[in-house]
């Protein structure tokens, strides 16, 4: 590793911000990786894995530390607490890192951060843990085993049953892929894949979406010429599936009311072959700048970007849209695999507040849909309050659900069958009712919910 930069110290600083100040892990990690982009790829990968892994396994790590330490984790100094967690993570889940290196580096960091008086404590506890780990057995309850607060385990079990919850929680701990969609207005997927693979980038077909692919074995996204030229866009498969279900007709007017960073607006534009008009909005200039950046890079002339607060009703927009895209702010329970900090901050009170915001937005935007037009409602959560119950709320405003069975990709149906009758039956029943719940662990994507409704 580079002499002048301590990767563990970078990781520790990020963990302090996330755990002690409730900052967003994906934002801080991305900022750090950009700042230290001159590091070798393996060094950046070490930082990324150490930060994400420590967050993913936080409750498990706390359990292990508490079995050995005379001071419980929640009573430790914040810096020592996070230092211990990331050190135990290396011992338990990064086998290539020698235990001696873990202990020595932890002691050095404690001293460097002016905790000389606690360096002996850090060393003693870590060495005791390393000796006891081979014989230590974790309890079999899901909260400790999968590092998920019990309240969230109970919430998901009530909604989906124990068989599904096990699949969901296991999937949260699996490595995530980077998926992309081809800018089919400018290039075919076949030609794009040939150009990427010629550079040594590994490309494989993505599940469910024909013009999508999975990228790996590249250094930095911005280093890929084809990305800079706007020949593809990064987007999660689950989010693309919302676009597949939406399937706007050519020459439609599509209004996307909570659009940043613009993935669904862009997908709608591509599905319409560059025809029609997509009005892509979000609440602040900071968010719309993200959309504009992507739209300009991709060269999509049929997308207009505007700053607008979706909660504030605009009469000028009444009956303007052939299709309204409402991918609303949500609790994010479906994307915990990408943003592990989400699971530690969820609560019933917070969800109640989120549902209230969602209803306020729906009150404002439903009238923007033309009679005979469509609303495509989506979230990246697995909470029925924010999903099915909001579909019922939309229906009360003069909408009816649309059977989306014909829009389901074959691969989605096959995966539901493989997972078992309960999942296949749910997929079929929900699709007939205009809804799709993407359960991670059943499907090869993050958790997501989509519903399509027509204004009567």
C-alpha cells in the first residue's frame, strides 16, 4: 500500500461520519474514492470493502466485540468503537489480511488520534478476539446473523413471511454489480459491447432488460471513452424495469416529478426513440444539475429539465401528461445491499413521516395525468405502507390499475418459478393487479416496487 496514505485511516474517517453523524455512506465513499483516485485500484477497493463491509456487518461485529470486551461497544469512545468494528471486520471477513497487521495498524491509529491511553485496551481486546473467533458461535437469530435491527426483521417478516425474509437478508450481504443501459438512439448494444470488450472491460448481458448489460474489470467510469461520449448510462436493473413496465408510446408527453439523477427520464426518452417530450423535475438545482449532466452527456434532445417541488401543485400542469412517472422519496428498504446505513436508521415513526410526504406529493401530481393517461408509481422499498397502500390511495383519485402481465420479462417469470410457488403466485396475482414487487434474493436485482394505473 502507498506509504503516504493510510487506507485504514480513510476508512475510519468515513465510518465516523456515517455512524456518529448519520451521513450517507454512498456519498462519503464516492467523494473519498474521487479524492484518492490516484491510488491503485486494489487500494481503492480495500477502502471501499472495509467501509461497506463494516457497515453491512455492524450488529454482528458489535456482538463479537461485546463477547470479549469489558467495555460494551455503545460505551466506547466513538473513534475507538469504529476502529474496533473495522478491525474485527478484517479478522472475520478479509482472510487475506494477517491478524498481526490488523492489531498493529489499529494500535497505530489509536495513538495517532491521541488515544495513547487506550492503545493497550485496543490491542488486548483485538488479540483476545482473534484467539476466540475460531471457537465463537454466532446466535442463529436473523438480527445478529444478518446484522439487521430486530424491528426491521419483524417488519419484513410480517409483510413477506419467513422464507422470503431469509432470501432478502442474505441478498443484502451479497456483492452488487454495476449495470448500464445502452443509448440506443446513438448506438446498438452489439456495437457498444464490442467497443467495450476491445478495451479489456468485461461485459455480460444483464437480466430482464434487453439493452442492458453488467460492467466489470474497469478502473474508473469516467476513464471509459464510451461513457464520456454518452453511449450508455449507469442505472440499476430494478429501476430499468420500472421503465419497461411504463413503456410510454412514441410522441408521448412524459412528466417525471422526482427525477434525480434522471435514470427513469432517460429510460423513457430511449423507449420513445428520442421522440415526444420528457419533462424531468426535481426539488433543487443541486438535484437537477445531476439530471442535466446525464441528459447532455447522452445527447437526448427530447428531455427538458426543470426545478420544481412536487409537493407544490401547479395548475398549468393539470391534464398535461400522457404518462406521469412518480418515483417518490421512500424508506429505501430495497436498496440496503447498496446503502447499508439505511437499515440502522429505519423506524415506524420515520416511515409514517415518509408515507405522509408521499401522500402530499400524490395529492399534488395525480391531476397532471390526462384522462386516459397513466401514472407509473414506484419506490425502492419493500414496505407495503409505501407500496400497495399508496396504490389504493391513487385509485381513490380516479385511477384504475392496468394489467401488466404482458410486460413482464420472461427471465423474471422463470426466476419466480425457481424460487417457489409462493413467489410465482404473487408475481402473477400482482401483475394482474398492475403491480410488481421485486424481492431481492428471488430476482437478480435490488428490491423495488412498480405500479401502473390509468386515469379513468
